[in-house]
């Protein structure tokens, strides 16, 4: 079959594409930007869903397509992503285009419980997309998974591992129980519905066999990673709200933290469902979290990822703050010292312009690192600027290498930290 997968680089979409290719299908993966266009075993098509809001935007890409699998989803509105555009408008346009193009079947990923309650724009727009699909004369299947966990990590699955690495277990208030479902079971469900004669025009809840609290899930991951239990720290409600708001702020800067206010609203009700229809129809017996982890022993890569998860967040707070505050200090309280330092090198009339230029360059580097779309450029700019300061400074003031506080020596670990940030920048 020739299958189009929307959201091909997401947690579910990437695994669906890989499995489809291994089964001999021809896959066309929809990606949002050329940066995601890495070497893969299937064709990648760049299409920004934020602009693909009419059936005519999708129709040229549906020629010869037998099945469409829509895995696209975003947690919350941000400058880069809009839930209404992705879940409702673009999805509806895609579904109507499928009906006009004669696509045989559409497999659409929604979310657990959106038909029962919509506490946030995430679930409300997801359900609107479901309704748009159900209204069409198509062979459709709507899959509503609970929180999906697997060997690949992104979003909540990454957060659980990061929490498992901490010296205490932060316990968030107002969190419901989850029937986490394994990624490979979800992907196997997609393969089932590609079989000739498989049923259509139905919605299924994909839920794991046990109801777990977030603390139990994190504790299971910690045991899997081979680390001893740690004390539980119950966070006050105001601390939890602050963390969610900080997540919103990070999203406004283009990052994708799983802890945001939409997540708080969704996790409050939990993600519980009845998997009996799914099991009886497909014959798939969903694995428990413990079963899956027992079959997939933790490697050093998992331990590194878990340990670096919150370290990454700290790095991308500290580095922008370091550069921006350095620039601000150079233009305010440290301006006189900066002028004196430059004059000691013989800069003369160029001292003030040099201090101002350096300060502005520092602020620009910090802003570039803070804004996710330009973070990589900002990190390289930070490395280049640091090396420039070292080279020029060594020529003008070599004595600063053996100053008691080591002003030049301290630049070296700063440069190394930039390389660490580059190494862990990618989210998926």
C-alpha cells in the first residue's frame, strides 16, 4: 500500500513510519520543516499544517494514496504551534481532501477521553477533529490512546525518565491515574487496520491493563534504571502552578516542555479508558509498563538521558541569563570598569564603542540561545564570541591568564558547556 503519515517525526508517527516500511509499504511522511528532512527509508514531504487549512492544500499529495494515518498533534498553543489549526482546521481539510480523492481509509489519532470531557484547548480541538472525520463518508478509524510510552522518548515519556533521575521524587498535586499504553502496541493496532477486510467507522480507546499514579510510573522507571528508591516530596499547589506557568513561558520561546497549563488540566482528570473493545477486536493484549521494561533492559543511554533531562533545562536557562546579564552589567554598573579595562589595553577613544559593542553582542547571543528556532545559531555564536574574547584578550592583556580569579581560564568551561548544549539540543 501507499500510505501517507501526517506527523511523521512525532513519537507515534516516527514509529508508525518505521514499522510500515519494514512491512513493505510505500510511505510518504509529512513533516513541517526542511530541518526534519533527514535520511530515511521513505519519502518526506514538507508541508506546514498551519497553512494547509483547505482541502486543495492536501489534494496534490493524495494522488495514489491508499491510506492516510494522521498522527499530528500539539499540546498547547505557542508561537510555533496552534492546537486549533493542527487538530481541527488542518485535520478537517485533510479528511475532506481524502473523501474527494477517494482514499480508502483514514486512521486518525485522537486522545483518551476527549469524547467525555474537554478541559483544555488540546482535548476540545482533538474532539472537533474527531467529529469532522466522523461526519464524512469515509472508511475511518479513530484511535484514542492514553499516555503513550516506549523506547523512544518525547513529552511525558521523557518527563517520567527525568523525574526518575532526581534525588527526590517531586509529587505533583491534582494528578489523576493513567492507564499508560505501550508504543509498540499502538503501532501494531495501526497495522491491524491495514489488513483487508478490517472494520472501519469506529473509535477505540487504547489503554494499558493497569491504573497507575504518576508517582508509581516514575518509581517503576527508577527501578528499571537500577537506582534505589528516593523520598517523595509533595509539592504545594502554588509551586505546581508556578512550574506549569514556567513551562508556558518556555513554550512562548519556542520550546516544547511537557509541563504546561494544558497538561495540568488534562492530567487532573487522568487518562483512563476501557480497552476491552480494542482487545477483542484486534487480539492485541496490551503490555503493562513493568512487563515492557522487563523485556527492554535499561542501557547507559537511558541513564544518560534521564540524568541530562533537567540538566538540559538548567543549561538553557543559565546560558541565556549569563550572556544577557553580562551585556546588561557591561552597560550599567560595570560600564566604568569596562572602560578602564579597555583603556589599559591602549584602546583610547575606541574604549567606549568597544564596551558597548561587546555588551550588545552578548545580549544578542543570549537572546538567540533563548529562542528555540535560533538556539543552535546562538550557541555557535557564543562559542565564536568566547574564542574571540580569548584571542584578542590574550594579545592585549596576557596577564589575565594568571590573575587569581582566572577571568580567562573560566571562559574554557563556558565554551565546553556550549558544546554540551549543542549535543543535547535536539528534542526528538
